[in-house]
C-alpha cells in the first residue's frame, strides 16, 4: 500500500489543520487469539471496559529493590545522563525519563521477557508482541513535573506510524505511588474515543514533547467533555504494583512537590500485527529509542 493509500485509509486522522474532533475507536481493546496467560477473565473484562486494570504486587519487594538500584545506577551514570535517551526536566538537570531501558539494563531486558509481563501483554493484544518503547519516569521529589492530558496512541499514530491502538503499556511502581506525589490519573472508558487533535507536527517534535507535550494534546473543551463523561481515577499503589493501560486511554499526571519520588518503569508492548508504518502526521519517523520499527516478537 502506498503512503498515500495508507493516509487515505487512516481511521484515526489527527493533527491536520482542522479543529479537534472526538472519533469512535473502531478497534477492539482486548484482542482475541491468546487464551493462556496470567491475566484472569476479570482482569481482561476490566481492561476492556475501563481501558486499564491493576496488578497488586506484580514485583516482590526484593525485585523492587533490584530495579530501584538499576534506576539509581542509570540516573547516576554520567554517560547515560549525556545520552540522548535521557530527558531532563525543563529548567533543572533532574532526570525526567530514560528511554530504551530494556537495552540499557540487562535486568530490565529480562523483566520484559518475564511471563508476568510478556504473557499478559500477549493475552491483551491477542498475538505475539514486541517492545515499542520502554522508559523509566523518575518524577523526582520537589522538582518532578507532570505530563499533561494525552493519549499515547495519538502520538504513536501521528509521529511513529502505529496503525491501530493495538498496544498496551505497563507502569510498574518502583516507589509508593500516592495521590499527592504525581500518581497517574486516567479516565475510565476514555479509551473508546479517539481525540483527533488540531495543529501541525513540527519535525523532530520529540525534542520538546518529551519534556512538555504541546502538540497532540486535547483541547480543554475535549478534556472537559471526557472528564464529565468518564470521571477520573488515579493509580496509587505500593512499590511493586502495576497499572496496565490501553494505548488510547486519556491520562496525565500532576507535578510532584512532595519529598517522595514517584518512579516507575514503563514498558509498551505492541502487537507484531501492528508494526509501524509511515508516520501519519507526515513527519520523519522518531528515533528507535522512542519507537522501535523492528517488530520481531519478544521471546523467552
Ligand atoms: O511521546 C511518547 O512516546 C511519550 N510521551 C508521553 C507523554 N507518554 C507516552 C510516551 O512516553
Ligand atoms: Fe503517556
């Protein structure tokens, strides 16, 4: 299919000059095809209905320590801090995110293959899966800036060429996630609406959007409409707990002015049947450390 035909068949048009619009999601949330795995029927029903579900104690306290030490090691490593995969907070040199951690850390590379992650992702996406993106979000105490409301899929569709919302993120808490230290807020049910955003995408938008996203964010009228329709829930939980959320769920987080960091590992699994095409915004594909074009399935 030519790029023009792909664009013509784009079921999730966004970031053209038009005004924003609310479109129906025309894809499943939990895809058929994989029955074996750790997710219960109730987990999958919740994920289908709300666009997310949680797993208490996904990691043991000892495992949390292992990954917390990894986060500490990476954050303190001068080479990693100088690497383009490390994003610092606007106005300070506090680490905000480190991307492609499954390639920077052998421990996280193993975690990605762990049945508790890999097999649950396969159940949700109904196929073999690969890692579209991984990152650690540090959300440090006092200076951790939040992430404004957005749909990840809107960005991954526009800037990475992800055809359909057949991807799922898992956010694993490495520190206790409280309501007051930047816990992720999510609108239950919002995953069924694709918010088509206005505004054109500048080339290399990621150089600013990973610090503060301004393009591809819904306008206040749409956030208000979704907020009143769906309400807002917040992922809070002790270190080791996990939130699995659909690529199109509307989510965001506030700033962290408390002394308590909210550090999480994020892994984004994409279906091998949803491999990246040309970016639908018409821009150059983003670098591999943000969006991997290699759809080779993860295997144990
Ligand atoms: O642009 C992205 O891929 C990243 N931006 C946000 C705000 N969430 C998803 C992802 O980490
Ligand atoms: Fe996000």
